[in-house]
């Protein structure tokens, strides 16, 4: 088992297709699934050339960029652990993660190098840093490599590394509710099983097109990319959330699936023009991450002319816990029942079990 194998299996199952589209304000880049696989092989080869082995942690701090699919797939396909570091963190927060996780290899962007450089002050565990998008001053000769040079080194690793279900795939830091961020250890088995549990509620296929508007170093971004590999669907990614642009992309690309936080939905509403925009292609516009006020939900559904579904989850769960069912009772204010195969228990402050209709984090189950 290896989640990175979905890309290779998808090529066999669906043939070559335009899987990934990256849109900026002034450019458009398209990668087929075959091109992503080729680029991911180069990443895996580069890592192996730097003596990264199965189980080693590779830290990656990048924004939403074209290289994200190959970085994720290339790291996991050779058995290493993908550590996404949120690029919006402070240098002090990044330093904490580096000291706690102790990755020996880091990959980042030229524009993020000043932050990473500050975070690395006093660090003794990182051996090599790979920088995407240009040259940076290497104060320790040989420690910093350009991404292009990195990808040209090494030998194609060939087949995807076969791993056990409990082998670690992703180490993702989340603040949780108290104290310092915690490193959530997600295995290949965790991620695959949870993805299939969620897809049983919101199924997708080759005709679908996902829109990525959240940072891809978030668990939802990770999930969206692997769903596109497994189900043969397309994925459109933007560098940041611009409500006007997002409305245009949904309309022009006939987006069928998008996950947003409530603030994003609220920001689109005053800009929505029914003569220019259409969200009727959407099968699942999902609100998650925070409660969407009931009044705002009703207004948004009336304005857009579609249903807005709720989901509930957390990084530790991999991430899906509950989803509203399209063919079930649609209850305003509910996130729906737990996905099949998942056990859920609610306890009160005294540690006693309570019935599931109680409020959980602002939601109703």
C-alpha cells in the first residue's frame, strides 16, 4: 500500500488526461497525470540522491504553487514522510516544528527563504535545503540547492515503494486547542480508508472538477489532490482566495466540487451576478472548518440556487468525521451523520457520554 500509487493506477485506469490546472492572475499552467508522474519521479530521485530513505521526514514549506502535486507524490512514492509546513506561520513557529519533527531535508520557495532562514538559526539537524524559483545566497556552501538542479540528480526510482498500511505518510502540525502545535501522524492506511469513507457519501468520478482554494498544506488540500488521482477527476488550484476570481473560475471551468470556509462563501455573495456567474455545475459546495450561520446558509443557497453541504472533521481523523448526505434528510445546522465505519462518541466536561444531538464545536450532528 502507498497512497502515492494512486497516480500510477489512475494513469492505467483513465489514460492520460489534464489532471491539474494552476491559475494565477496572468498565467495558466496545465499538467497531465502522466506529466505529474514524471515530475514526481524526478523529485523521488532527487531525494534518494540526498540519501533520504523510507521513513525519513521531508519538510516542505511552499504556498499554493504548480509544484505541489509532484512534491507530495514524489516524497511519498519513495517511502518518505511528507511534512507540510504552513507558509503563513511565523519564523518562531516554523522553528518549533523543525526542532520537534527534525526533518533532515527541507524544500521551500525563494520568496519564503527569508522566513525559513530565520527559522533555521541554530538548527543542527537539517542537512540540505532545496529552493524553488531562483537562486538564494548559500552561506554554508553545498547546503542549499536549486530545485532544478535537485531534480536532475539521482536515478529514476522506478515503481512506487510498497509500504504497510500503518507506515507513516504525512506528519501534519495542528494547533489543536491548547499549547504548542502537535504533530499528527497519519498513515497510508488512515488516509486511504478515510478518503474512501468520505467518497461513499460524496462520490466523484472522471467528469468532476475540484477547485482548490484552501492552502494545499491543509489536510483538505491533501485530500482533494489524492481524490483527483483516485477518481480520475481534474483539479484547479489558485494561489489564494479571490472571491471575484473564484466565481469566474467556477463558471468558466464548470467546477463540481469545492470546499470552503464560511468566510469565503460570505465574501462571494455580494459579488455574485446571475448574468455573469453560475454555480449550477456544483454537485458539492462544502462549508467546513467553522460553523456557517443558519441565516447566511439559507441566503447563500437562495442566491446561488444550489445546496451547500456541511462536513465536519479534524486533521487527526484524516480528516472526515461527518458529512451531510445528498440523498438523506437535509437538516439545517447539521453536519450529517458520521461516515460509515467511523465510531463517534460525545462526552461532557465530566467525561460522561452524552447523546449525539448535543452541539459539537458549534455544529449539530
